[in-house]
């Protein structure tokens, strides 16, 4: 049995945590693409129903309310979808380490790409101890954890808003079907 140095175990653990969080972020992006598809289908079906309602020339209160709920739900869903795809988080402040694994932290090192290269190299070459390496990993993990949390929160809000708009659409279709039967 091979005996591992504690530093190897720590690095392995931290990298595993980092990879797990990255996978959670990728899953949130995948799930939000499904919601985006769901909203698109709902919008097409809602457009069909709205055209049908206005085509008859008989505007009733319930369909107008249901259309309004569906549209508002889709608007909020779009806002939350955008929030999932481009989460807003605050940079870490007050830490010695910059979190040199995370893109956002690297971009914040300097304004211009060429200056970022020098700043990044300066930061990396300034690392002299294992503890400083761990600090970089941990700062990056905390940064992407915040991103994962924001993405999950926005995803759940997008899901709820999409479900509300879809439920309003189902109600609208059901109401139109009932009215059609009553008219005949």
C-alpha cells in the first residue's frame, strides 16, 4: 500500500471539491437550457392562443388575466434565466490569496490581457509555500461556490416562473376549450 503525504491528500481533496462545484455549475447551465426551451414552447403556444382569442373578437376577462399571468411569468423567467447564465457575485476581499483558478479573479488582476499575463505570473511566482497554494485553491473554491449558489437560486426562480406561465397557458387552453363547447 502506497503511503500518501498529507499535502498530496489535501491537494487531492481540494481539487475534488473544486471539480464537484464546477460540475454543479455545468449542470445548472444544462438545466437552464431546458427551461429556456420550455419558455420558448410556452411562448409559441401562448401566441397561438392569443391569436385565437383576438380572432374571435370576443374578449373575456378570464383569458385576459391568464394571458397576463403567462406573459409576466415568462418575463420573470427570462430575467432569472439571464441571472443563471450570467450570475452576479462579489469578488473576495480581505484575503491575501486571489483565487488564481477562477476566471473572474484572473480577469480582475489587470485591465488589459497583456497586463493580466504579467500580473498572473507575478502572483504565481510569489507563491513560496504549500499554505499559499492551499490559500489559492480555497479562495477559488469559495468564489465558485458563490457562483454555484447564485446559479441554483436563479434556476429555481426561473423554474417557478416558468411553471406559473405554463399553468396559466394550460388554464387558457382549458378555458378556450370549454367556451368552444358552450358556444356549440
